[in-house]
């Protein structure tokens, strides 16, 4: 029977020829449809903790009364903790 070559669906990629399936996009990256390689999220601006995703999430900002304790990375959102007395933000 005849086989047809299919493009990878969004969230998956394939960088090698003659393969019979696509691979899930890595965490910290996103894969639009027909991806040859995962595209990294923008460190400090976007992140993606889960594999197989089609987009990155925007990093959150710490609200008033909280201070940043860890910067946003491509795999993890910004971490915030409450200000302790006698400080504020």
C-alpha cells in the first residue's frame, strides 16, 4: 500500500528523515505545527513547564505586598513571597 508523509501536529516535532512518528515538544519549549525543532520560550518573559505544548505562558509579576524570590525561567514561572514586617512593596 502507498504511504503519505504527514507533517507533525502542533506540540510535536521531528528533525530526522525517514521516521514513522513525531516526538513531543520538550518542556521549556513550544512546537507550532510542522516543527523541525522545538522553539525555546524566552527566559524572563515566557515559560512552559509541560512537554508537548504549542505555546509558552507569560511570566507573572509579583503583586503588591510580595517580593520576587526566583526569576522566571523557560520551565518555571516567577516565584513570589510575602514581604515580612516591617517591609512592604
